[in-house]
């Protein structure tokens, strides 16, 4: 799709001018008053900021201990501060923040590497080097994002930087040429695509930032066309990984780095070609990709999650709103606008409000720029009310089946059931074929834990030693003490599903997700939501009952009731009745990881169910 359009172009590329630069005082003065006030206040907090150093031993820490957070915390803080100072200067335009911006530009240009220690390698899934080779730059997510940040600074501030010294803009261009453009054109990195290797969010995230870098910095026409041609090929490889249904196999969090980066990629290409790429928004696949984020939304802050995605995946906002606008999807626009409004309303204190309004959790200056010039519009749109009862008609949260990943989502007024078939070869995979999640009244009842803070082990051959990745810590059986195995070949079979007005369900055989040591010929799972009544999970298997122990994961504390250990209250949410098995043990899992604590607090629970019969049934009320 992308390269076909590119190949048919016979025009000079236009200048990319997405938003006003600092010289357009009228445009900056017209921005949302609340945003401007918060930006200036935050920028003032960074006056005289001393950019923290990045010693070699801090880079080396990842290979030595597996800790990636310490280095990344410093790098991301430097980027966030620089981004904030740049926008504060654009708002005020008095030069007050300029010296600190210049310090930030030079500090960034003098970093030995823009790529992270965790990505310091030239081939996928190999051992990282302990220190970077500055003569052979690696193009990873954050090298590309750093390049885009410097390109946005060049675009916004070139005139005022030139008043100080013409060598500042020259330095930015030189660094981009050496660190980004030459390696991009002359070296193949796995994420660029070759028709063989599987792609993921890296492909389009990096491609978006490469395009921003080249088109915001006055490069030669020949350079622009070469980069654009290669970028279109990568975009096609990325798009080919998606099913027609638009499901992001990496989950709602990664939609922000995949679907939304695709959106920005199209926007850049449109802007420089006189909207030659605009017809892409008529594609059903891209429309479905845009709509994915509200289709997997539960309620308030929660999303359906599998793999490395967290159940709290972040509020929707400006980019979702703009993607909805381009795809003529009013539901997506309203969803994003209302979620944006909710985040502002619920923010506790200045810091939380700033975090959302200014996107300080992101490190992309371009996203912040989009935010600045769209906040007024999205706030106004958020005041609109839906012209229909979305809960009744299901327009916002429809029942959905995604065949590309085997994900079924069924809802009624109080419950949401999500079940994953598919296989264990997804990007950011957990061994979770057949697992399910249940929400009641918008709260998590049976959960998918998500992933801990990333370390060296997370993306290594030892990934599945991590407990959160294992099937025994999902809502799944362990058979003869054997868990599911990772890999595309370990998948569900005989999958069938249905969605009706009064119920929806899915049936599959998950025996194929287990290795031969499990010695299981058949393990059929059927999950159904009978609307306004109950959810029933039924497992039937070929092995002896004593070989099967089922895990159920909860956030709220389970409390067995009655004389027989077959009924439990799950906190205040409701009951589960067990037929054909009994409660063997309830484990308390103390959550110590910071990333998991943000979602679940300090405690999770694992209920172990011992099968008594070759058919075990859960009735969730």
C-alpha cells in the first residue's frame, strides 16, 4: 500500500510544517490557556537545570546486573526536561529558557550513544555488548526518538538558535546525518523488514521518527526521497503483520507505539506529498486498527490485557482523537475526548495534571507538540454527548471476535468476558493460550497479571523463567506439573466462536499448547457469557483428574464459603462455584515489583483448583 503510492509519485516533496514554529506568535498565543500556564510553571522548575551525567559504568550496568532502569531513568529525564524547556520557550518567547535548552542540545549531541544498553546489539535476540561502538550506531527505538526530538527542536527554534550561534543547528544536522540517516540508508536493522522476519511496534515507531527527523531538518531532496522510499517499504512490512481485523497482538499499551505511530507516519507522508497517502484512511484494516483501542477498553482505566500489556494501559488522548478524526470515527473521537477530560478531572494535584496535559510520561517532543495544538479542540469535543445509548446499543464497546489473534470479547451490563485462543508465538508473548479475564462492574475479577519491570532476562532465552510469563500464573491448567510452552506451534486448535444477542462464547482445544511431557491428547475449554445471568467456563480433558490443577488469578481476596470448598466470594464482586473440582490452596502473592504495583497494589491471589472429574466447570455470578 505505502510503497505502491510512493512508486507512483512524480512530484517534488513539500516542506513539512505541521505546527507553528516559535516565530508564529499569534498561533502560540492562541493555545489553550491552562496548558500554557502549566507549561510555563513546569519550565520554570527546570531553570538552571544540571543535566545528569551518563557515565560508562551506568551503561555497563545492564550487562553486569540486568538492570536497565537506572540508565534509562537518567536518559528519559534528560529528554523530558529538554522537551519541557523547549515548549516553555515557545510559549513565552523571551529567551529565559534558552541557555538551558542549549545545554540540553549539546548534552544530547555529546552522548556516546542514543540507543539503550538493552538494545546494544546488531542482530535480534543476541547478547548485548557492554559498551556502544560509536563508529557503528544502532538504530533502536530511542535513538530514532532522540533524533526526532532534536529535529523538532531544530524546526521550532532554528531562528533563535541561529541568533546565538549558527553552529547549533549545524551540530544537530551533523549528528542526525552521522547517527541516523547514514546508518538508516546503508545498514539493515531487523525492524526494517525483509519479508521473512516478524515485525512488531519497533518497525513503525522507528519509521515514524526517521521520517520526522528527515522532514523537519531541511535535508536535500534526494535524501528525503531515499529515506521515504525505504520507510514506505518498512511500513508495508508492518502493516502486513496485522490481520484485516486490526487487532494489536501486543495489546492496548503497545497500540500507542504501533497503531498511533502508523497514524503519524501517514500524516507525515500526506503532508509532504499533497495528501497522496490520504486514501489509506479508507482501508478497512486501518479503520479497524484505529478502532481497536476502544473495543478492548473495559471501563474507566481498565483494558483487556494479555501478554506484556498491563490492565491499566493509560488514558486515551490527542493522538487517538486525531486518528479517529482521520478515519471519520466519531465513537473513537468521543472516547478519546471523554477519557482525556476524565484524566484532567481526576488528576490529584499539579504534578498529576501536568503529567497528563504535558505528556511527561512520554519522551517524544513531537507528541507534546501535537498535544499543545489539539488540547483546545479535544476539550471542546469532550463536552459533546453521545446521541445514542452506547451501553444499550454497544456502539462504543461492541462484542468482538478478532480472528487474527483468537481474542473474543463479550459484554453485558455488568460483566465483560475476554478469552484468548491463538498461539504462544505473539510479540511480547506470555504462555496463555486459552486464558480468560473477567471484569464485573468495571472492576477486575479474574485477571491477567501483565509483566514486571523489564530487565535483561525479559527479552532473553530465559524469558519464560519469569513467573508472570508462565501459564501456571494465568487462568489455565497445569497438567502433570507441566506448563504451556512458548512458540508458534504451541497453539489452540478446533476453535469456534459465536456472538448472539443473549450470549457469546468460544470453544477450543488447548492441548496443543502443552509439550509432549504433559501427555494430553485433548483439553477442550468452552467459555460463555450468558448475558445478564452468568459466565460459565467448562473444561473437559482426556487425562486422569489427579493430573490436572487449574490456576485462577485474582486481584481481590478470595474467600471460600460453605462447608465444601467449592464456592468462593471474590472480594465484593461476586461468587464462583466450582463443579468437578475443589479448592486445593489459595496462595497470597506479595507484589514487590514497581510496575506491577502501579496496577495491582501490594497483593495478588492464586487459587489452585484440583480436578476431581474429567470435566471441571466454573460458574461466575
